[in-house]
C-alpha cells in the first residue's frame, strides 16, 4: 500500500516534469518534437495511472493492459486529424474547434454504456473484458485533465469549463487511479452479489 502512495506522488511529480520538459526551448520551438513529447507524456501518465489502479501488480496480462492504456491515451489525439480531414500535423494543430474524443461528456457516456454492456455478458467474456472500460476511462480522463489546464474540460453539448488551475489538474490526475479502484470495487461487488443471489435461488 505504501508503494501505491509513493507511485501516486511520483505520478504528480511526473506531470510537473513532463510540462517542464515541454517548456525547454528546443522542444517548444519544434512543432514535431513538441507533439511527440506531449503525446508521450499523455501515454506515460495514463499507463502510470493504470499501474496504480491495478495495485502495481505487474505480469504479462497487466503489462499488456498498461501498454493498451498508453496507446489509447497517446492515440486519443488522432481525432484532431480526423476532424481536420488531413494527415498533416499543421492542419491538425490549426483546428479551430475541439475534436470529438476530447468531449469529457462523451467519454463518460461511453464508459457507462460499456460498463453496463460488459456487465451483462456471459461470465467467461466478462472476466476477459471487465477492465477494458476502466482502461479506456483512465486513458481518456488523464488525457483530458492534462489538456484541461490549457483549454478547460469540454462537456458537449453544454460547453467548456475554464482552463483548470495547474494544481487542480495535477491533483485530479493523482486522484483518478483511486477513483478507478473504487469504481472497479463497486462493479465487482455488485456482480458477486448478483451471482450469489442466482446461486441461492437455484
Ligand atoms: Zn488532446
């Protein structure tokens, strides 16, 4: 448990370091290098968050989940290219509206729908897929929080919040894995209660 807390503090420190790195002049002045650094930071923060959410237990299965979380978070910005209908970084960065995967409301909606869908799947499928909605949530929300300190959170169709204060963005990032642990615990307990009720009725 102590290691989980240390990793959470480490996650917060990493957020500061990643943003400090973005401010280094040769990275700031190079668009491609800036995009790569920003993308890698999104991916590492998401992967780190998921590692904490699964109690830092590393094996082949959890390592693939951590990698998936990294890919989802750094890949989230692909919507800039889809919205710009171009594969050029210049066009993707020149977008004058926020692309769809950056709508926090859409992500939360998709999360709840997938949790419900996975929950009612046969037990064998459920055990294989039960963490996917949470990996998706960790990847997306950690990405949104980080973007949020520059542009705020976007709750389409209602509008956007103001840019998040920097300490709030770091705090939300540090709290996210613990919220995921709680949400996974609730879903697991509910599923167990439901299963035991079925067994009792047999
Ligand atoms: Zn983004």
